[in-house]
C-alpha cells in the first residue's frame, strides 16, 4: 500500500486579539482550550490550541497571537476552515445561536457535497460548519456551553485558493498520494473547486482547491490562516514522508520536534505552507487531561526561560 496521510491534523491561523479570540472559540463555538503555550519560534506570541474534550488529533484549531493588521484576501492562501457537526439539525441550531450572538451567517446550503453554514469571526476568519452525518468517533466536552448533540466534532475540509492548479495537483496526487474525488462551483462565484481526499476520505480527510486566477495574491494578517497540517500516525511514518519529499526534491524544513507532535514543513507550488504532523505524543505529554489549557505550558527546552516568557505575554 502506498504511503497515506490519514486526514487533517490541525490548522493554525492568526489573531491580533488573543482575549477576544479565546472568548469566541471557547464561549461562542464551545471548543475546549487544550493548550496555552507560545509560538516556539517567537516566544512573545501565544499559541492557543482549541479542540474537543480529549484534544484528539484532527480536532485542533490553533492561533498565533501577533500584533498585525488585517489580512488582505486573495489567492495563494488558505481561504476557509471547515468544522464538523453531526447533522443538518445542528446547522439550524448553530444558525440561530450565532445570530443570537450577533454573528452574521450565510444561508444553510450544500457546498461541495455537504450541508454547510458559512460565517466569520470578528477578525474575518472564514469558517464553515459542515454536517458529517455523525460518522466516526466524537469526544464532546462536558463543560462546553454548546449542547452535546450540537458540539463541533473536529476539523472538516480545508479550502485553499490557487491561481493555477497544475503544479499543485501534481504535488497533491504524485507526492502526497491524495486522490482527486470531485469538483464543484465555488459558492462565491470565483471559479471551480477541486476536491482531493486522503486516507479513508470523507469530510475529515479532504483538501478543497479553488482555482481563482482573477484574484490578487493574499497578504497574511489577522483573520488569515498560517498553515494546514496533515496527519501521519507516528514518527516512523513521518520519516518516510521526509524521505519522500527528498526523493521528489521538494524543499522542506526537515523534521522539527514540537514536543506535542513531530512536524515536517514544506510549501506547495503556489507558496501555501503545508505541515505533516504525527498524531502523538499529544497534549497530555506535560499536563493531565483534566486540566489541559489551564496554565502556560512550555516544552522542556523553553522551561528555563519561563519567567521571561511569562513577563512578555499579555494576560488573557
């Protein structure tokens, strides 16, 4: 069997308002803050991880907190993040609930084969709730303000925008072993979207590629997405991906130890940053499951600098 990614691992976006971000993703969207740490390459910035009750790989939506202006939207970027819920009934609940929180939403409709609801956070982070039909495991959080049956179950399809798909498709299919599944018209009227699936497929294991040559290149800022990560079951499989990228002469970071997982970074041909990350060891490597996210967690190599790091962070 060929080397396979098993789905979306996490997605990392950018906020310029960490306290507001924390309120929205935990109180409005009902996710659990499972890790409060710092960007390991820029320790002046928080790195906040939101996920399900057990911090399961494939449920992590994460944010770097940087003092930047708003994103300039465009192509060569990740343009929408999907979050899975169990049913169309949940989408109806969410539409009403978000409206009650003064969050504008689009109408519920079929997008790319899934009942969907589009909306944005206060910084313009583009989000989409999709119904996955309740398939697969879920780990609801008992302390979430969202009723268990409507809670977000994990990440769904991630949408990227490119001006030309030719070389991107080659990397996705020949290097990353994804399968072309189907196409659909982009709901914003800007071109066709091509669906690529990995592993067992389904909404937790799809990358949607919108071809939009009429858009200017995006510029990252608050409301933008920094990168998307794909799942490798373990470190041995990650080593195989490292060798595979080298075999195709695709430049990469080499393997990076992130403590909670091990990572490999590279850019697809239109410049979008991809990561392959291991499922383990996970966020309980340094905190008990019961108290995840309650204190500032630092990987061992940053622990000696804790006092200086804490002094440089704004209170949440």
